C-alpha cells in the first residue's frame, strides 16, 4: 500500500480558533481502494500512554476545516486523540475524479480511519469511536454496522443520504415516477459529461438567497455562505458535488442492518431541525427487533435547528459534556 503525495496546507485555515490545549498536525492514511485521505490530528498536550481515539467526518459536502475539525479539537481538549478527515474525492484528500460520493467508498473512508488509529502508537486500539455529522451521521451508523472494532458511535444532526436521494426531502418524492424522472435526468447528464470530457457541478448552497427560500435553505446559507462557516475547499460553500456524483445513493440503502449494531450509538439532533425525522426514524429502526438496545440513545436538543449542531449556533447547542461522558463510558 502506497500513499499518494498530497499537497497539504500547513497554515491554520479553520473556521474555528486554534486551541492552545492540544497539539495539531496533518496526517494521511490510505483506504482499501488506494485513495489517500488527509486529516487533521489533535492530541491533548502532555498526554501520556495510549489514548482513546475518535475519527470525525462531515457534514456531507463540507471539509475538515469546518465543523468536523471543531468536534475533533474539542474532544481532544477533553482527553481523546482525534482526527478530522476529508472524505475521498473532496478537500485535501485524494481520489479522482473529484467531487464524487459513494455509500461504499465513504463507509470505507471511516473504516480506513479506524485502521490508521488502531495502529497508531499513541492510541489504544480497543478504545476507538467515530463521530459523523449531517450526511456523515448516516455513514457513521452504516460503518458501525460493519466495523466491529468501533466501540462507540455518535451521529450528530444526521441525514440518511440514501433516503433523501431516493425519496426527496420529507419523503415528498417517494414514488416510482419521481425516481424514474430523477434517474433519467442523471443518466442524460452522464452522456453530456462524457461528451464534454468534464463533470458538471450541481452547485452548492444557493447564493444569493431568494426571499422565498425555505427556512432550511436559509439555515444552510447562514452557515456555508457567511463568515460563520465558509471555506474555499468546501463543496457546499462553492460549486457543490458533480451532478452525477451521488447517483448510487438512490438504490443503495445504507442503514439496512443498523439493528444489528452491538456497540454503543448516540444519535443527537435539534428539536427544530428540518432533518430531525432522519434521526428519529434511524433510532427507531436501530432499536426495532434488536437485542442490543441498552447502549443506544436518541438525544433531542431543545430549540436547536440543523446547523446549530455544526458549530453551536451561538448558543452552545452541541452537547460536548454529553459526548465526553458517552465516549468515556464506552471507550
């Protein structure tokens, strides 16, 4: 296995302040498809011995310089060795063509992070957890159903990317006719891309913001398109995924075996988030007919909207005390 040489910025270019309580460095690791992934590592200062470790990624279309890095740095302040990584084909990570997504490869990205942490000389391989944010919350649950090395998983403000691609927002397009039209449009775009020799981008968060935009669109704009969370490498802040980039999510459900997860899972969502139904339904599916319910929990944050769990929303909405207690119990 040979990692590719990635060009990684050494400047602090995050959307959050640098902590003086942790040591920060850039690291790389490789997944089983041969794609080299880039990550920021955060280690508690003056830490001794092998530490419990957490890999963090998300949201879907974001980069590690945004909220996954904030989660990772904050958990490192609380005593965990952490990495926040860019998924394949995005950010500073490798993979060609750019701006593609895959339920398989992106699940593998999390598993590759577990590979890396398990063999790191500062990590206790028996105490590894993961955090997935937004679309990566669903990926984290999918990974927990596949990777028995993971002892604890947090899904924060999660999306089920298979469900939203196949059924639309709020399941409003959950019928065969709507799916057929969607698939036909994507397949027509495949031919256009092939003829043009390049992939057309779908566009990130809409900007300028229409006056009649739904609240959740305004919520995303407030994070991705302002000083609050804008980053030049973020797909959501700029031109988005390739139009054909998420096609395989339509017919590859990612939460099929979530009720077989034996390790601990904490699902966190904002009460007023447009996306809260994903977490409620995922928790119900995870615990239905399951023998492993005692270590599963759904936590609803009062008054919080979707992006409040990206960076706190100015009201400390991310329950870091709860996350710390959860990982200390199960790691």
